C-alpha cells in the first residue's frame, strides 16, 4: 500500500528555525544554514541563490557541501531534514 507524506509550507515565508540547530547538529556554517533554510521554499536554485544574495554557482557549491555534511543527496532530502529539524524546535 503506498504511503504519502505531505508537507505544507508557505513559500513566501521561511521556516522559523534556530540556525544553531543545523550548525551544532550538522556542522553547517551560517551561510550554509541560510541556504538550507531558503532551499525549503519553492523555486529554482537560481531563485534560492537570489533570496540569500549569492550567485547560483556559489549556491550550487554550498548545496553540495550541505548534502555532504547532512548525509542528504537531493534538495528534497534536505527539505525533509530541515522541516523535521524545525518541527523538533
């Protein structure tokens, strides 16, 4: 039987998450935390990069570092992890 999980999120509002959680749990630096949280919003990588004020190439590089540090392999995995972290706050 298929199972479905639905996350509802307002794409115009970033999650209310204490950055220290992602810093201390996964060793992310503040710039990576900002990008990880922004990545939970709907939009392309270019949109996310613009939201945090970096070039798309910088965002791509930082996302690869974030994936390595968090053990995630995709933006969808990262979104689940960040949303889960915000739910435990």
